[in-house]
C-alpha cells in the first residue's frame, strides 16, 4: 500500500510539472508572437515614414 501511495504521489507531481511547463511555454510563445507583431508594426510605421 505504501509503495502505491508513493507511486501515485510521483505521478501527480509529474503531471503538475507537465501542466506548469505547458502553461509557461504557452505564455512564452504568446510573448514571442506579440513581440514579433510589435516589431512588424514598428517596421511598417518606419516604412510609412519613409
């Protein structure tokens, strides 16, 4: 019984880590995309100025 509890705890821990890493990755991807859009806006506004 103790071993089963130990394993279940480890599985839950791994699931938590996976969940958080997915969340963090999504945030980073969103950040990168919005940064690229900002850069594109700056470039297009520079082109408009020229």
